């Protein structure tokens, strides 16, 4: 199975035969691609707005950003407008989740950045607004 998963991955991202050989160096990439391919049908990452005040992008409580386990937004399941300042804060928690999945660990059992905030400090602190997201891994609905 591993060889097939890696071959398909290499085709998808456009690796040459030489790049595919180099890809095997270290072993960690093989493990990650294989485990994330397994996890991709089981989980998605959800970042839900739990606090929003004066947001220029009009993010509001209850909105959800849905991200696949590889870190790609599933745009049809996300708000129409997504603030770059807010979404950029998802880098660390998504990387932590990605690493946990690739090591076969419980994806929600990470310590840092379960909640993230946009870097804006709000109008009281000479900013504009502020938004907080709760980040978690959720099981995907079964496909029929």
C-alpha cells in the first residue's frame, strides 16, 4: 500500500522520478503521507469563530473554517470572505495537528493554540476589531 500511496502523491504534486527517489530519504515524509492519506477520510480540521467584535471581514460567532488534514481550506464550507490576518494564525495549530496525525497520535490532544486570535488588538487598543477561533479536529461525516 505504501508504494501506491507515495506514487499517487508524487503524481498529484508533479514529482519527477528523481524527486520521487529523493522523497524517500529520511522516512518521515513516507510516514506522513501514508498516515495523512489514511486520516484524510476520517477527519477534518474545524476552526470556529467563538468571539468576534468589529471585524472588517464581518466574521461572526458560529462561522466555521473547514480545513483538510493537509492544511487546505475546503472553500465551499468556509465563509465567503476570509481575513488573511486571521487565517494566517492557523499555521501553528494545523501543523501541530498534522504532526500528531502523522505520528499516529490523538489529533486533538495538542497543548498550544487550541484557540487563536487575529493579531488586531481591537479599537480599545488602537486597533480595529478582533476575532477568536477555536481549533479542533472533527470526524468526517460518513459518505453514502
